[in-house]
């Protein structure tokens, strides 16, 4: 699921619904919550920091009450991508605070996109479901011009660091049956793909990625299947658009949820292969 971007209009509504004590985000997601119960795993791009250690804030420097993260868990989200252009909005303290929040969640939550420096790059977040191991990686094209904060305990990896990305995908390929990569990239408010997206997608597919999930543009972009260098069919959803935000334009109201099926097959000779099947974009509309 695409950009979960919590502007002040949304958290102030949630505060009002809670009667002024805490935040109740239920109404924002009530019409999609049952949908997620039909899936084994749900992934989301959480585009705002989530913590109660800072007061809530909106554009351009986001911070979202912890009740939002708890509600994401309640509706079934288990994989949280945190590599996006707002990852550094609250500096080193914000990074530490949002990581503490997600670390406090139940053990079945997997986060990806923030690493504790270069020494941590070899750590690949892996989740196992029904005997299938899935590696979750996430990268961003920018952090709105903000450098990695001084003293930060963790950092994102930029899409320009192609050697790092390639190494992580190779490590993930060795450890998991499926390698899923989230990429925060492209031109905001544009339905058109740029050459940098296409080139990076092909490099990641050739390097071992099995599925590529694009976010950031706040409008939907194309989905296509790339042929990798070793002959795999790799679905790429270049942008899922907005999930929840306060859109200003009609085309920002429309987002998409990507659904896929994973099939693991063990051949008689013991060879194991895993296929990504039936990729579909399911439209959402913010009212």
C-alpha cells in the first residue's frame, strides 16, 4: 500500500473523534480494514515519523501520533517501509523516536529502510510466512535536501548508492526465497515514468529483485513486468500513489494497492524456486 501521509487535518480529526483525549484513526481506514484481513502479509510505505515523543506536526516536517501506528497494526499491516523523503524531518531525535515506537510493537512487525550505518548494511530484514522467506529492502531518491543528521543512530540508503543496493539485493537473494524492494523515487505529481526509474528498476531486477514497489509521486504510475537477466518475470509498480493524505488535486485522490501471490515450488531434485504471480493494482479513492 502506498503513501500513508498524515497531515494535520487528519490527526486533528482523529483527536476530535477521540473526544480530545488521544487519537482515534479508525474512521480513516474503516472501509479498507476488512480488505487487508484477506492477505497473509500487508506492506505499507509509512511516510511520516510515528511517535508520541514529539508533538504532532504536518507539512513540511511531519510527525504523527503513535496511535496511528497502532491502528496500522490493528488493520493488519506487518511490514513498514520507512525510507522516504520525510525520514529526516525531525533530525536524529526523530529517527531514534520512531525506531523506538516500531521496536515496541509486537514481534511480527518488520521494519525496513533505516540502517545503523555501513556496518549494518549486511543485515537483511527477513520475514517467513507459510515456509516462504521474504527479504524486505527499501530505498529513497531524496530526503528533501536534508543530510543524514549529526549523531543519528540510523540512516537511509539513497537510490544513487547503486553499489550498496546491489550488494544488499545479492545478500537478500542468498538468504530468502523472494526479494521485495520498495523504492521512493520519481517525479512528484507526474503519471509519467522517468529514465532514472526505468534504469534502476532494470538493474534491481537483473541483480535479483523479485518485486519492486514504487512510492512518492502521490499519483498512480504504470505497472509492468520486466524480464531479468536470468529470465525471471519481475513486476514493477512504479507508483502506488497516495493511500491517506489530504490531496489537493483530483488525480491525487486515486491510489492503488498492489496484490501478488507468492508460490514456492520444490522440484524432485530438491531445487527450490519461488514465483511472483498475478500482480494486480486495486484502486482506492480518498473521499
